[in-house]
C-alpha cells in the first residue's frame, strides 16, 4: 500500500495543525502528499467514504515513485486521514505537514 509505506516512514511526532495560508505538503525524498482546502470532488474516492462523512473530506494528491494519485483527506485528531481512488488509506501526523512555499 503506497500510503502505508510512505506514512510508516514519517516520524510519529504530533503537533497542532498548521494553518492553511496555502496547500500543506509532507515529503519524503521524491514522494509527497499535498493537502488542499478545496472540497473533495473525486467521485472514485467519494464512493469509498461513508456518505455521512463525505462533506468532511478535502482534496489531496500524492506522488509515489513518480506516479501521481488522487486522494481526499480529513483531519482526525492529530493526523490527516487519506483515502485514495484505489481504496488505499493512510495517515500523516500533522507535525509532518508543512506549508508549500513553492505554490
């Protein structure tokens, strides 16, 4: 599972969620996960989420081993929970999320 491999390598430190002046990114080498404030619009992901929780999910994308994946995310305590179009899921500690200064 791409998300599990990437997230397992991230440090398990927790902190208060950073503010959203721009997108937030977690990186490990060339792999990255990018979180947006925009509502989740991926029909493939929304079909995998409980309908009652769908409004809580926001748009996300990831690059793993050079491939781009669409995902959606929501905050769950001190982690961002991600659901990918192919059904994979993962979490990222908010301490690993940094403002994307390149956007």
